[in-house]
C-alpha cells in the first residue's frame, strides 16, 4: 500500500509518500481501507519533533480516518467487512491506504455522513467535547466564547455548545469564517484580529462564563479580563509563552484550565465517541471539511493546517 512515512523529525518535507507493508489485524483489530484521513495541527507539532510525546521512528502519521472495513481480527464483534466506519486514536497511522485500529476505537459512520466528514471527527470533535464539558464544565444557559472558532475544533465546539443550550459567541479573523459562524447560529461573531473587538464583545454581554481558547499565547491575558465571576478559560491551543496579570484571575475567582486529548483516557474517549455518533445521526453535529487533498500532498497539508483562515478540517484522500 501507499503511505506517508516519517523517518526523521523536521519540516513538512519529511512527510514522504512511499510503499509500505499492508497492516494485518490481530486479536481485537479492525482492518480499514482508508477513504479519507484527517489532518490535525498536533500532527505537525509531532512531526517537527517539538511535541513532548514522540513516536518511534519511522512512523505513519495521523489518528483520524474514515473508510470501509476489509477484515476483522479474532474476537471482534459488531463489525464486518463492508461496514462504513471512522477510526480514532491509537492505530497504525491514518496517512495510508489501510490501517488497523482496535475495535474500541472504530465506530460505524451514519448514513448521509461522507468519508471526508468522518475523517474530520476524531481529534476535533473529541477535543471540543472534552474541553467544553469535562474540563470547562459547561452548563446550559451559560455564555461561552469560542475564541478562534472557524477551525475544526472551534466549529465542533460551537455545534455542541448550541445543542447543549449555551449562549454561543465565536470569533474568526476571516470573512469566510465569520460567515460560517453566523450560519452555525452564534449570537455574536467578531474579528479577533481587530483591536478592541474582543473587549467590546465581552463588555456588551457582561463577560463570559467560559472561553475556549485556541491561541493562548496571544489571547490568554485578555481572556481573563473578559470573564464573569468564577469564569473559566480552557486552553485548547497555544504556540508559545504568555505573560498574564494574576490579579485578573484573583478578582474574578477565575480558573485557567489546560487540556490535551492525550490525557483523556480510553474510557472517556469511547464514551465521547458514542455521543458523537448520536449527534451525527440526529444532524446536530455536521463536520465541515475545509479542503480535500491527495495523500501525496501531505507536506502542503501540514503547511496549511498551521496557517490562518481555513474553515473546518483538512482531509487527505489516499
């Protein structure tokens, strides 16, 4: 099969398309013919060698994929050859024509959901769910800002927050992103690249109960100033260090909470994905695909995923 293989850490050029052995499902494993693979920023960090968790070299990147079951290993029940599925979490790597995943990390794809949409689920939607409900403690009626909401995680969070009865604000630096947030039902949308826009939005609503922050090194200090009493900021993404005034947290009894999906644990992830499948089935969750690219364009995809302005998730097509 063809796969993207990383033999040394470095820039996007280290993503090389080559022939690789077909994986074989062992006990509890599911062999999936990959029709689409999702691209996430964390995969670019890992490839660079700058991420705290590093895989053994060489490796095939990627954790999110959707496709068709080709075979199952001993002990697998509930799935069979021909089933449309998506896979998430630990497996042999999504940037490939085939992968093997543990059956616990494979779910049937509801009818009407495309393979590209299925590949947009794993990291973004699970991250949004954990950030909102498990780390953020979101409750119906609260006011939440998704700060940088037009990417895969942001749009997922907006959809979930609205379904849970929160009052949702969203920000995006691109006109396309802001239009998408308005279509998704955000009651207030603003351009976070405009000086004073965040402060005006926070003042207008009396502050936020919860902020999901995608770029903490730029926004965290201001986020604290925009919280209500006992408000929370959940840091979903950051690309550097930041200086804050602790008094902004003290005067509000505010919390800053970090999160990474690596800490979620298998039991939580499996429960989260059961809920995601339910949301897909009802149409509450609607993954947005920003672009579909050939597998060999993985280096371009990694460059693009670290840029600004994309709306939704980048997907590779093997």
